[in-house]
């Protein structure tokens, strides 16, 4: 049913993404789908990486770790550089879905205690013609 799953991740909060990551891995295994982890960074240094190249390397290592720990076959990574992710994130993710040719997006609905992040999944579902699964954290 699904052939390519896109999973937006925020590497600054990777420890709080477990449930969405497990759901994506489970669906990928069930359908034999490939998974691409998408991360958005700025050209400026951040708490995650000093450069976009360093960010790309960290995202690739994150994807590889998902393959090892959750059994995702051939996990991919897709780093995106945005000058203002706060403003551009929704459009950036919609563009990534189309660019990757993903037919399902699996993402956490929000990170608890981070109010500003809570609406991106809903906006993505409104802006794209692809299926979007929002996974709520158990807490």
C-alpha cells in the first residue's frame, strides 16, 4: 500500500521522537516501504550542527541508527537548508514530500512542552495531497 515513507525529524529533540519513529519503522516493515528521514537546518550554526554539511552527516548517522535499532531496511536521509525554518517549515516539508515522491508522512504531532511546534503536522496534512499520519506522544 505504501512504498515510500517520509519522517520529518528534529535532531535537537531526537530523544522525544521514539513513538513516531517506531510507528514509521513498523509501517515500513509491514509494507516493505523505504523510509527517508528529513531534517531542516539553517545555514548558521545551531545547537545541532555548526554547518549544513555537519548537519547532513548527523542526519545520515541518525538514519543509519534507525536502520540498525528499528530494522528499517535501507534508511535514507534528506537534509534541507532553510534560511528561516520557523517561517518556512510547513512549505519546506510539503516540497520535500513532492521531491522525494513519498506517499506517506509519519510525524510526531508535537513535542510536549514545545508549544510552537504543535501545528506543523496539521498544516502539512492540509497542504499536501499525500497521506499524513500524526503520532501522539504517550505522555
